[in-house]
């Protein structure tokens, strides 16, 4: 259960190797989170992260295998993880792939891989997680979306469309969980300097994993349902969303 200050004490992270996920974990551990489970495709590579979280004060920190694309095993993974570790106050979905837009336009398999991880993987694991949290009567799901899902741009419309679907799913899930004791926080960052974006040209208003983590913590504290990082992205994307298509097509986006 959350402590008397409303901070989560137990955290499950799907995509536990991501830079943003680890920044969020560090922020939560400094705010009294004591049990952290990092689920990742290569959990054996997370030893340094585990030691860092222990040094910050976490008492139980473990890494377990999880593949967002292996949807046929997601319900079993959720059941086994909750049975092994007990209830979780917060579940963070931080997995995702950027893909290569040019390849995805030419190769259906490449496009499907982006959709399989970012959208189908999120739905596949999101449903059993919501069921578990509903059954325990409390908890928060934090879903890492993206401003790219607000309006598909030609430079990354495969990734953007996958995030648009994922974002809509968790918004609807949030509404369906109203009154259950379970909440959903959808996070929409702009360009973030991470391993996933290494080599890409930074977009305006680019941010960092620590800034995203700080925004998530603030969102949790105030009971928000949506967080934009940085906050100005809300207004930028609102303007882009309402541009007439002939004008939108001419923009170098």
C-alpha cells in the first residue's frame, strides 16, 4: 500500500532497462518506494541499476524477464509476478521501440514490429494488470505515451500511430477504472535524450529522463490523468492538431 504521505512503496516496471524508467525508479525510491521489480528483455544487464536502487534505499530490488512483443505470455507473466511479489502500488509501462520510418514504409514486417510492441504489447499486458489492480482495490498505472501520437507526422507516422492507439487505450482504461481505487496516468513527453533517440536530431523543447521522472512524480502527487513533458508541448501539439492538412503537409515535420 502507499505510505501515509501517498507515495507508492511497491513498483513494477515493464521496460525496466529504459532510461526514463530508471529515472522514475530513482525518484520514487528517494520518496520511500522500497520494493522495485524491473521487467526487461535482458534482465541480466540490469545489475548496475539494481545496485544503484538498493544504495538509494530500496530493500527489495529484482529483475525479471519480460518481452513486450510476446503477447501470448503476458497474462501468465502478470499472474506469476503478482503471486511472487504481492500487490503493487504502481505499475509503469515504459517499453517501446522507435523503429525506422523508411524501413517501415517499405517493409510490412518492420511496421508490424513497431505496432506489436508499442500498441499490441501495451494492450496485451495492460488488461491483466488492470484486472489485478482492480482486484486488490488500489494502484496506479503509468503509461508512457508520446506527443508523436497527437497527430501522425510523415517523418514518423508508423511510430506515431502506434502511440496514438496506445494513448487512446489507456485514456479509455482510465475512464473504465473510475471508482475502482485504480488510476491511470498517461505521460506524453516530447523528444527525450535517451538510448532510443541516440543519433536522432533533437526536436525543439527536447528534455531529459530526469525531467520526465520529475514530471511524473508531480503528476502522481496531484492525481493527474495526463502529463505533458515539457508542459509547453500541450500547446504546441494543440496548434499542430488543428492545422488544416494542406498547411500541415508543407511543414518540415
